[in-house]
């Protein structure tokens, strides 16, 4: 097979600025490059050349403003057997025209078939032109197949994964050493650390965790909420919502720490600081990849029953799913319980690591995709 992976026009590959699609490609492309020819198309970035080859993988980059047009032009005459397009069903026609003999696979990391994003005739054309569609969760699959039953047979759920070699389990000797190092870095020695990792947006819900801390510190005065992230991936600017978070946290400033953006390669170490990870998503999250990463780090997880998040968290096995997703008291109760029941917390974390090893490695993701390519 001669494979082309086409990112969106949002972020570059490799994942020098993060991004779920780019991180997944970083994880699966080494597997494919051992057996097949692999080319990854993404946008240009000051940190990266326009073209290069690394570890047997060819990278071709075009400016954001003309990314899809130039990528389609570049495909002509390349004889790719499979073209894998991420999150852009409205561009499938373009790639079909550019390389009509290639098999087209569309991957969805978000609800891209929403009627606000795609007209029904565009959606049906994209479905017809695709040889297969993959989604990152059952939830995202339903956003396609409920609207367009024609897509059912060719739509497959392929969960993302992690590289376990980058994650020290929290209770391992290496994990304990790294935990101490990072807690010292942020002055969190002898503190109970609640982690939020994600973009600082209202849809992610960090404001609810700030409010929950008012209750939590009554029972656990040594607890600290560590909020990791910027307003948009690698951007640390201040907008109205970020300023609101700072203002809300001011009365509790001894118990709330903002780290701002931390590069994706450091997240495995950041996770080791935590006693748990809390994903407070308020929107219908496709399935936040931080769940996989926290499991790999051996942390218990508290998440919301929104979108696909609950598909990988099983109550009292590797964490808890909060149905009262917009209630600070619900978060406070579950967080306090885990901070009190350290034995239960450790057991949930160990279960999560084993569960992730069994189900969510990048190798498994690549193998599932490979089978879809071969069947196509």
C-alpha cells in the first residue's frame, strides 16, 4: 500500500503544537512506515520545513490559506492506493477528483456531519465517494448514521490510543521519581493534586471545578486544582473567558494553579503530579484523548456523561462518570471521595492502566485501520 494521510488546515504534523489528529498520526505512522510507503500532508509552520522525510515518513506542508487546493494538486500522479482524510468530508470530492483510482477513507474526530457544517447533498456525496468512514467513538458514529443511514455499512469506530513507553505508571519507581520532580517544580510537595488538562474554554468546564474547590477544601485543605492548558492549544493569550477563570480563582489562589500551555510531549510527566484527572466537558465531546493518557499514567478519572467520554470510563472500575455534568457539587463529591479513599483511588488507576494496555495502544489503532484499508 502507498498511503497518504491528509490533516486539516488547523495544525501541523508532527504534533509540534499538539492536536488529537496529529498525535494519533505520530503514534500510528511508525507502524505503517515499517510495511508501506507513508506520506503525511499538513499545514506549514515556522518550526518545520516545507518538506522533509523523517523515520521513513514523508511530510509535505502547504500554507493554511491554500492547503486543500495545493494538497489535491500534489496528489495528482502520485499513485496513492489509499488517501486517508481527517475531519473534512466537504473536501472529499476534491481528493476524489485529484486521485480517482485511490481508495478514500474519511476519519471523523468531531461531528462534521452536523447540518450547520454540511448540507445534506454535500454529506451524501461525501458518503458515496468514501470507501470507508472511521470515527473516534460510538457517539461520533451515531452523528453520521442517524442522519444518514446510507453510511452505516461503511462506518467503523476506531478508538485512538497512546504510546505506553512514554508513560510511567504512577506507582512505579520511575513514576514516583518523576512525580516528585514535577511536584517540586510547581511547589506542590505534600499536596493532593486534582488535574484538569485541556483548552481553557467554557465548553471544557474548568470554571465548574474552580467552584467545586470551595467545597473540596473544607474536607481536604491540602488539595490543589492544577489547570493545564491555554486558550487555544499552544496559545497562552488572555480572552474574556480566561480572565473570568483567573478572577473566579482569586479567592482560592492558594488552592488553584494555572500552568498555562504545556507541550504534548510533557503531558505524561504532568499527569504523574496528579492524584486524579477530571474531565469536566460540558459539550458533546467526541472523546477527549486525555482519557487514554490519564489511564496510561495510572490515574483514576472523573469524566462527564457528554458525547463519547463515557465510552472508555466504567464506573468503579477505572473512574466515575458524572451525569450531573453542570453541577459543581457533583464534581466536589466525587473528587472528595477519591481524595479520602486512597486505596480505591489507587485501584481505579491500576485498573485503568491495564484496561488501556488491553484496548488503547497505538498498535491496536493501526491494526484496525490496516484491516479497513485492506478491506477497502
